[in-house]
């Protein structure tokens, strides 16, 4: 089947179904461990997108998949580092607020 120059093949259908099942399973896992995974949203997104990029290699070829992976690393790295820095800043702020609250209570 050809839709706007996109070849819908058995491989594409299999990749689609695999990724759909992966997405549902991944979401259930994240939901089950939500309290533990809440601080790791960026890493969870990276994991999900990485699976998609790797599966795409079966359809677009290794060289194209590696190109997409390199571009993904370029755009994703600042987001992950930024998330780490925001988390560290938020934890430091929460620690400061807790210390100040304790000082106020013990006056």
C-alpha cells in the first residue's frame, strides 16, 4: 500500500504494532512505579524514543537510523542535562525551605 509516498509494508505494520505494544507496556510500567520514576521523566522519554529510533533501523536501514540517533542525541542531551540541573536546584530549594521551617518551629 502506498500513501503519499509512504510504503506501508508488512515490516512497517509489524514495527507499528510492536511500538504500540511497547508504548502501552512502557506507560503501564511508568504508572506502576510513578513515585519512583517521577524525578526521571527526561530519562524515561529518552528510553522510549531510543526504542523507536532503534526499531526504525529495521525499516530505514542502519546508516539512516544512526543519523537519526546522532541528531536525537544532539537535541536530547541539553534537555536531559537541564532536567538534572532543575532537579538538583529544586532539591536544594526544598532542603533550604525545610531548614528554615525547622528554625521557625524551634524558636
